[in-house]
C-alpha cells in the first residue's frame, strides 16, 4: 500500500439492500477498501451530475472486503432528498465517493475485554471494529439500542460475533425496554470490560462517556456530527474537545475525529462555543488574567 490517504472515485454500485429500517449500498472501490481502518467514513455526492444538492453526505463504513474485488458497504436511513436519491440507486449505477476519511478507532496492543455500544444506524462502524478486535484476541461484548425493533441494527450478526449481545429499545419491542446507558454498567461489570467503544447519537455518547467515567474505564467514541465537506475545510462539524494541555479547542469531527477519547469531549457544550475555548471572544484576556493570578499566588507563596 503506497498511500494511506483518501481517494475520490466514481464507483459502481454492486448491491442495494434493505436492512430493517435502513438501506445498505455496496460499491466497488478497491482503493478505499485497501486503505480502510475501523471507524472511518465515506463522503458521498448525491443527486447526480446536474443536481442542485451540492453538499456531500457522510456515511460510516459498515463492511469492507478488500479480497473480493475491493468492496465497501455503507448504511443509511432515508431522511431527506439526498438519502432518498441514494436509496433509488441500482446495480451498476455510478456514485461519486471520497474515502476513507477521518481518524479510526485505536486498537489495543494486547488482548483485552472490549464493550461495543451502538445506537441505531450508529452501530454500523462497530462491526468491522469487532472483527478487528477479535483478530487481536480480544473479548467483544455488544450493547445495541434503538427506538424500536426495526431500528436495532444487525442483531443476528452481533450475536454471532460477540461473546454476549444485549439489546435495548425505547418502546420495549425488542430486548430490554430502555436505553443502552441503562444496561451499560451491568454488562460492563459482568464482562469485566477494560475499554468501551461507542458510536451513535451525541446524547447517547454523552451518557456512555459519563458511565465509563463512573466505572473508571477508558472509552473511545465516534461522534455523529453534521458535515458539509468531510475534509476539514468548512468548519461546520466542530465540537469542543479538551486537549492534552487542558485547553478546549473546537475540533473538526471529520479530520480530528470522528473518533475521540470520550473524556475529552465536552458533550454538554456540543453545539456551542464555550466561553473558555481557544479563540472564543475574550479568551485571550481571560487567559492572561488567569496566568497573572497564578503568578501572583506563586509570589505570595
């Protein structure tokens, strides 16, 4: 492999299939398949060459088969004109894709017990991750949730891959009534989990981060944020993330993420620019005041 960077390609559609409430499209894209690492995503042009829908749509990569012609599968729910157009694609249609994009999930060096937590279609990137973890000798347990039974993604595959698989639904139509955060700590204790990996809606990820912190378990989260370009140029997907130096910066989910250490993401401030974030209005003056106060304390001491 000569280059690990993303590529843009017009890829032929191999299959379009329904997976409960979702659609899954498999495209032939060998250059993307050979570069892929778990947690990365695609940016897909929608509407065709003459479309007024200029913005691409980001989709997590659910499955990759580099040894079978180089295929890549992504999952989505129809939510607007762009995804409706994608759902109408058929075999041999060409679609414009860029990928793989973003920072992948970090994999443990040694075999450990891994708890994978997903919400709705957000569970899709956890499946290639589960296979990668199993290849490293790790134990894998799943907690998957959704609003209803038809939105719990790939329960059969989860049971096949994992040591245990727990399912939750808001309406109680499948598995346990409730949310993934209601079952998370019990499953983690039973499985003696060493690390949590999660992907799904931002409120869910915030709950997972809080639960992992209570248990003292490190967690990695793949955030779901609206993206316009997927390449870091437009700054539309920024979220507040605390750096190693303790300073909050507005990180781009598409290139600095989508995977972040859970304790670094300020979930309560997502959608805002916190007053203490680097570059926020008045930040420099507050930083200088803080530094001056610290110097005064040291001198007094």
